[in-house]
């Protein structure tokens, strides 16, 4: 039986800032990061929403696979292969002024208190219906990644919105949301080597790389992949650095700026309703 880390589920399809209730991590930093990120998205004509309806994500994916702008959905985010419930998964939709989805990013939270990624990687990548397929893991970091782990993926941007910083913005916003809701230890993804070599994975906010994970049948066609990851503390530093310099204005990878330590001074981990910082705002 798959374990689910306890958490409270917001309503489906809320604006991302309205879905943010901070129960873990530095409240001031996380709320500022999500609000500023939401504003950055709105400045380029996108409104962000937090969703759990993976059937809709699958429907969108099939449409975009048909027109050649997306790869088939990973089994991890495919509702026929995984137990995707609001308690352990979410996706962010970016919608244009006509209400059409132009960008996505998904997160799946795994609760591995007594196991590691190395032990769990087959079910992670192939889902509960594995059809006998197995991964070959030589990545050293797979032995240390455990606890509460959020996998980020299913990133897609419609071609006319590419080059507008969304490849850096959405993965980080999804990670910030997860860090606020669950006691996350690690953020991870498994990517093709070319994404590491070109700096794209670093642009997603991942600080570590570890090779390799052999993933036969990967939707991208890349059999050999790289495990990329970021610990919670490094993720907080990444958010603070971005806030100190402002969100990037393109999809280029920028060097990190000095940490703005003042945003790290409010660590909120208590769980009673009186102690929860809610991230909704009247800003528009």
C-alpha cells in the first residue's frame, strides 16, 4: 500500500496564490515568492491555477502530442497508471486571456520514510502497472533521496509563449507550493542528459546532478537519464536569490545572486489553523 504524507487539500482549480496555505517552511519567503511569481506570469498574459483533475491534463496532452508540441504524458502523471489523488499530486495550468491553457507543470509527492529513490524508482517511472519493466540505477544520489519527495515534470509551454521565462518560473512555483504544503525533503526530476548539458535543468532550480538512470520506454525517447535534485534548504536559497534580483526576463540561465537572508527569518511549521499563514492577496 502506497503511503501518503498527511496534508490538507485546497479546493480544485483555485488561483495559485489562493491555493497557498503555508504549513511548512519560511512563510514570508514562500508567500512572497508565489505572489511575485504569479504577478510575473500575469505580466506576460497568463493566469495560474492549481488543479488536481489529471484527466484534463491527459486530454490536453493528447491534443498537443497530436500537433507535435509535446511528448506523451509520463506514467507518473497518467491517471490510468498511478493513484493520483489530491493528497499526493497537483498540476498548475497557465491560461491566456481567452481561458486557453498555454502552459503546465505537475508535481507528485512521494512519501518514503523508510525507503529511497533507488528502491522506489521502478514504480515512480512506470507507475503501479509496471508490465515487468525495470530501471537500472547507477546514480549515487538515488541512495540518499528519501523522506518526502516531490517530483516535478509534465512541463509544457505553447510555442507562442516560449522564451518568456516560463521554463524557469513554473517549476519553481510548483516546488514552492509543495514546500509550503508538505514537509518536503527533496525536489527531484529525471531528465535527458542534453537538458543538463545545456543548463536547462539548472534553470529549473535543480542544484545537483547524478548519473545515470536507465529508463527503457521513456516518453522522450531518452533511455539514459540524469537524476537532478535540490534539497529543501537549497530551494529556499534559490527562491530568496531570485527575489533579490527579480524574476528572469527570458529562458536564459542566469548566475545566482546573493541570498536575501531577511526572507528566511520566519520558519512556520506548526499546523493549527491559528498558526497558518494563508498566501492569498488582494494584489492584481
